[in-house]
C-alpha cells in the first residue's frame, strides 16, 4: 500500500516532519522517501520541480496524486486511510473545530517566527530599523503567550 507513495523531504523542515508524522500515525511504513539537502539546493532539482514547480519540500506522491502542501498531504492521508492507524481528525464537531483552528493558527505562529528569524537576511542592510525588529519580537512574544495559554488549558484537562 505505501509502496506507491513517495516523499521528497528536507532535514529540519517542520512541514516535512508534519507529513512524516502523519504517515507514521497512519501506519504507512515502507513508502519511498528521499532526503534532499537545502544547502546543496537539491530542492530545486529537476526531480523536485517535476513534482512541485515551486521547488519546495515536502513533495508527496501517492499513485498519480501529488500533494505539495503539508497540510493537504496530511488531510489526504486521513481521508484515504481513515480506518488505518491513529485518527488525525476528531469525529466530534468541537474537536474538529479546535483541531482546524489550531492547525491554521500555527501558520500565524510560523509567520511571526519567520519575521524575527529572517529579518536580517530578507531586509537589505540600509533598510533595517531597530523599531521593526522590536515590533516583530513583540508580536512574536504576544503570539507565544497565546500558545502558552492554549497549552496550559490542555495541561489542566489532563
């Protein structure tokens, strides 16, 4: 079953980890996988570009179906292998609502982290401002406090 699946992935990539975790949770061992180096620009190789014209990882293929967005791949795996392995999406509406909310809120957290981490890399030296760095850090701090609150509520329930 998993033999007709291929995952092209890069080390250190949370979106790649997301798909790998979903595959494991669904007990889909034995899929084809290839670790590619971001440093060597292997994610821009013809092999990747044939699956994902954006040249991004992960690139996941099941039979003739190609999914290049990690959330899409995870949702596809749950849909296609619903009765196999662990459930990735709760059955109850309240659980689904919370799962989808946190899933997409994670994108906001990622964006705020990227604005702090990559500021010096993306913004030319002459255009950098301490006020922007401060504003980005404050926004990230506020976002992390939201997530700490979410985790605290989960901890209290268990």
